[in-house]
C-alpha cells in the first residue's frame, strides 16, 4: 500500500491492525504551490529561495520556497504545519500574502500564473512511523510516513521503502510463501538500510520545532544536525495530535486577510480552475461526514467552522438557509489535498476515493 499522505486505505489498515500503537502521533503539513511563467530577464535557472516563518499568523510554523525551473518558469509554494492553533487561520490566504514578500515578488511581477495545487504531507518522521508490516501486506512510502522532514524530501525515501518491499516479497515467494504472513524480513531489511539511518538522524527535527518554536528549535536542530550529524544523545517527542491543537474561536483573534489583487494574489475559485479539477456531478459525495450535525452544532459555535478556511479549494461553506446556517460541501472543487481528513477538530470528515478518475489534473506540477 503506497497511496501517499493520509492514504484512504492506509489509514484504515493502521487502525485495523493497530500499527501505530507504539509510535508517536503522526504529524502533517499542507503544501500549496503555484507554477508561474516569468519575465525571461528575471529567470535564473537553478536558483533556489527558501524562507521560514513569514508571513504565518499567530504562532503557526512553516516555510516557503521558490525554485527557478526550465523554460522561464518558477515554482512557488508554502508549507504550513497543521498543528496551528488559531481556527481563523487560512493556509490559502497565508500563501497569497506570502507572494508579496519582496524576495518573491521581484520574480513574479510581470509574470503569469499557469498552475495551482495543494497536498498534505506526512512529516512526523522516524518517531511517528507505524509498524509497516501486517498479514499479507506492507505499508510504505508516505502512506507510512517515510518523508525526511529535516530536508523536506521524501521521493528517495519512498522509493527505497518500495525497493525493500519488492525484495522482501520476492524473497518470500522464492521461499514458497503462500501469502497471508507478516513479512518481518522487511523490517529487518529496513533497519539495516540507509533509509532507517537517515530517518533516525532527522527524528528530532519536527519535535524540536513544535516544542521550542522556530528560534530555540532551530538552534537545537542546527546543533543536532550539524555538530552531531543527527545523533545527539536525546530523542524528543511530540505527543500532541494536530487536530487537537485548535483553540476555541472565543479564545482566538480573527485574522483579516487582504483582498487578492489579481496580480500576485488570487481567490480560491480561480485557483481551483487552474488545477484542472473535475468530478462527475452525479456521483456520491466523496467527502463523507460521520455525523452531519457536527459542523453546524459543534464546529461552528466552538471553532467558527474552520473547514471554511483550512480547505484550500473552497469545498466547505457555511451558508444561510431558511432554517439557519447550513454546511455545504462543494465536492466538485476538491483537489484531494486530504487536509480536511486531517485537521477537522471532531475528526468527522472521511475522505474517500471518488468514482472514476475525478480530481485535479496537474500539468508540470
């Protein structure tokens, strides 16, 4: 099973087989990204710009990036940790605001936005990895959480977990395994590989940032990563689940975001249009509510229904109906980022696979 972050089947397998009973709670971020055609005079192939913290509101953590790619294009994005506490925070609007930073703005001005997308990332790292074997199956890649968050890189680690899985399955077949067994040989191969060592060396990165903040946490990580090579003789843990971190709306400050200017910053609907998202209209809604009453009866009074803001595609709305506020799901807009499945404070939204091949169709993303 290698479905990527918050896999629809993976999350069920983790629960069914209690694969995470000896692991720390998994942690997630949401990454929002755009592709721009820019002025050739401003294009610098290979230039990488990274930033941390700004413009995130009210103690939220994360970082932005801008990569100069081929053909006078740049990729610009923002990753926000989903342990943020203010229910009024909108990752989409934080990203739109971010593009006005002078370091980013100088490249985007005069350019044209050509693509938009969003996706959650599994970033808990070594301490949050579940048991990856179960009777007759393996859980690998970002479905398990093999991304190295200290480097924000996960393709090579996911590929390695897949290679180890293939080798373990092949060995079992050669030895006459009829299936249905727990392939413990995978665990042995994983623990003996560079993948285990790399993830172990980055085990403190996320917990340090969450526990100590960007300054003290950054200092700890600098010492751990650069002086000790990731093997400082202490292991930090973050035992707080991301969805449990929201404060009540009454205890939070409402965030007033600037209106999009249509030049550097844009609205959600025009962004979703660029993601080429499409779902068949007459299919069952793939965003299932375990209890349809919770959004209005609980989340709205407690948290001002944060789904309106944490979704980067305008899927969730609270609209006024004849009998009062109603929770509206615009499933057609869904870009399959999985943020709702992760961040809903009541864990009431279950993202399931839509019918057919519906969803975003990203060009060059």
